[in-house]
């Protein structure tokens, strides 16, 4: 004799099936987190599973920009998702901004009666009838918000919200893993004393240059501080390390963010100048030469130290056809400057820029005609009329 299942039994069977689906989903997401460190791939996996269960028209992961105190759209998928690109939500504003500040999820069945949404949406032009926002929380607090636009509200029960929060925890783990990997990578390519890149990264970047089918023109500069050992002997190595850090900051300021600077070892530094022909590289090196002479270092420690440097410059392809030849050429030029006069710039194929044994290098305008490739023109235009008048703070 057959008996029909009671409504309660049917509900329990449905919940058991749903729990099995959730368990399967969590296993899949756990595998994604442990097998892949690419943030976007992992987050897309999490968000796709979320969309599979909730079925929104559009879903997004918004992350917090701490400096600007805003949410930005890290990932957006679904109908007209491109319309969300570039939008930013100030913390505390709109539904997502409120969730980011409070750390509490919020479901809005009807956005027309939700004042937080109505006030903010006037500036967006988005057609949204219902929405749900769930915070992404890590050990450091809220780091983002998952936003579902026009989801199936009937599926957003309390149980479903808890499910979404677990998925958001997976997202937080993925973001943290990516941040940790980024931090480890930055440490692996950085010099901890100066904050510049290290020699290992120089070889990596130059290897990438020479691995391209058509190697672009570039210049390489070696720089060595004159008589730096005397500073270590007089003031000690702690002062010497702080001095190297200030020199690194000066090099970075003068060379600009698009030209990688490296501490090669000891008191030697290197500049890699992509797109710079020899004439443009000379002008930049002269800027650095004069800036180094004009700077007063460690003024905060009342030392007022002055430095000089010996520079060697070589340009591809004129002075070397591969990485080893370019490094050897610029390094050799630097040693020529040290051996002949110090406090000078030696250029491959040209010799010393300044007369030997002259006490003070001549100061000249940098407004001379130079040939500059398109991606460095902006840097050269920023050069003051007289590089010798440059003043820098520590």
C-alpha cells in the first residue's frame, strides 16, 4: 500500500537535497581556492556558483579602495554589466555603501521604497527593481560587498543569505591569498634597504625586453657613489644604510615611475630606460647627476651630507646586442668614470661628458635639441630649464 509523503516530509527531502548541493558547491570552491592563485579566476568561480543558485540579472563584486574610501566594481557579470564599469560608491552611500560600513547584509525586495537606493541611483541611471548586498569580511574587517541586482527574491530566504555569506567568506579568502602573493612577489623583487628593485628583477625585465620579437631601443645606466666607504667608516653602517635609502628616493623621483630603478649591490645603482635613445638618456642622467650634487642628505639627523657619483651609460642597439653585452658596456663606462676622474658621466662611444679633473662640472641648460621617442617625450618635457637649480627635499 502506497502512502503519500506529508508536506513536512517533502520539505525535509527538499532541504536535504539542497544541503547536498551546498556541500558539493563548497567542495568545488575549496578546490578552486587551493588549486589556483589567480584572483580573478577564483572570484569568477565563486560568483558563477552564486549566480547559479540565486539567478540575478547582474551580480558584482565590489572592493574597497581604502585611500579614496569608495567601493569600486572589481568584477561585474550579467545583463548590461558593462554599464557598471567605472562606477564608484562612496562608503556609507547607497545600499552597497551602507553594507560596507555596517558589515550587515541587506535585501531590498522593492528599491522604489528604499531611500538609500533612491538617493544614490539618481546619479547612475540603473534600472533596478530589487537587490541584495552581502559584505565580504576578512580578519581585517569588511573588504568588499557582493551585489546582486534583480535577483529572484523568493530564493533569498534567511537560509540563502547565510549561504551567500559563506560564499563571501570564500571571496575574502581569495582576496587575502592574492594580497599575500602580491606582497611576497613585491618582496622578492625589491631591495629592502632602498625600496628600489633588486638586481634579480633587473635581469628579469631585461630578459623580457630581449625575449620580444622586436627589441625596442633602450638605455642602461650604472651609477656608483664616490667615496661611500668613507661615510660608512666615519658614521657607521646604520647611517650608511639610511643614506642609501635617501639616495634611492632621489633616483626614483628624478627618473620617474616609468623608468625602473635598481640597487645593484653595495652603493651601485642601475636605471633601465625603455624607449630612450642615447641623446634622451644623456639628458636624464645629467638631471640625476646635478640633483645628486645639489642634494643635502640626512638633514633630519643634522648631518647635511653631500655626495658625488660616477655614471656609465650605454644604449641598445649601438653599444650591445644582448643583455650581457649591455650590462658589461654600461658597467665598464661607470668604471671608466671612476678611474679617470670620478664625479663624471661616461657614455659609450662618446667618452666623458665633463672635462677631466675639473673641480665643478659645468651647468648648462637642458633645452638642447634631442630626439625622444614618443613614450618618453612627456618625461623630458618636465625637465626644468636649468637642471642645476633642482632642489629636492629628503
